[in-house]
């Protein structure tokens, strides 16, 4: 639990339960009960607290209860993960909390997809400081980095969680930094391939706006990776329909696309809304 909270910073009880127990013999209700007991024990030990306790409302949160590490919990996390930043993560406002919960939802969506399809696996999920260390010395710090595998394919992806709090010009600057990193080749010592960049947004309109802004940025750079290396989707679609379906906008493409386009023109790693065991 300490490692999980250290990675995602803020989690609700159901998120923590699913991250810890998905794929186990526990059903969702039992997993929630066990996770709640674990969190309660960590609170008694002074390693975890909640926004409700900070607000002086131990029995009722202002909106929803989120759990995070105390200073003592952070020290325990660093003992488990010596490479983790030692600075205590300050309690943030609602935007920072929502950002963290969005990333947890995305990780869980990929985990669910892997559990639902034979031969699929979320092989890796690195949080911001982990991928930031790999890209140290560059101006790019993705919110997360994932590797998702099937029996035939492997997907590498940066993840950006956008809360719609900045203008599209700010986001274009972020894309240009990705393009600078791609052109420099400084990523090659740390990453096997240049990843996709998956951006999750609060609304469909926001996904479309950022996709359009990215298309403009790409058009200014002849050394840019293919436009298909950037995908945008509303986070509710990722939660509800799943990341492997046709929920993504891509620059210079009409309509919704699959998560990635393979060299043969098919989508990764299975067709649109097809369910079942296919890989």
C-alpha cells in the first residue's frame, strides 16, 4: 500500500483496492473492505492521512475521501524506493488531487483490459518521477509511462493527464518539447523505442482542441515523429469503453481511432469494439 500511494500520490479507497487486488480471488466488495482496513491501520501508525482529516472532518470529506502519505509515510516509501524523491509531496488543491485520481483511473483501465484479454499484460507503469529519471536532463517529464503487451505486440506510451486548466498554447509548448526530445535522440539510451503519447482530457471537446493544436505543432517540424504517435481521448471513455477501443482522436485523421496503428494498417491490438479473448 505504501508503494502504491507513493506512486500515485492520492487514491480513493476503491482505487487502492483495485490496484492492490485486481485479478485476485477477492470480489470488489471484499477488496474494498480489506483495503479500507489496511488504510485505517496505516492512519493509526501515522503513515497515511486523508483530505477529510486535514479538513477536520474525520467522518465526512468535503467532497470525496482521498488517501495520501504523511511525512512519516513518505520516509517509509523512500526506504522501499531509494530512488524516489525525498521531498514530501505537499497536499495539493483539487486540481492536483483530480490529476492524480485521473492517472490512477487510466492505469486501472489498462489493468482491466489486460485482465479481460488472454495474453495481454500491463507490463510496466512508471509514475512521473520514475520516467523523469529516465529522461533526466531533458525538458520532458510525462505524467506516466506504460508498456502494454499482447502475445504479438508491445505498446510503449507516455501518458499525459490534462485537466483543461491551461490554454492550448501552453499544451502546444509541451508538444514542442516532446518533438525536441525526439529529434535530439537523447531518449535512445533510456527507451527501447519512441513511445506513443496518450493524452487524457476531461471532455471530448478538449481532446479535439488539443489534437488540433498538436497537428499545427507537427506541421512546423519536418523531423517530427508520425502524427499517429499522438492520441487524445476523454478520460470517461477510457474508463467506460476501455483504452483499446476506438475512442482516440489522432492528428490529421477523421473520427475516432484505435490506440495505435500497426504497420499493416490495423489497430493495436484488436479490432475496435471486439470483445473476448482475441490478442
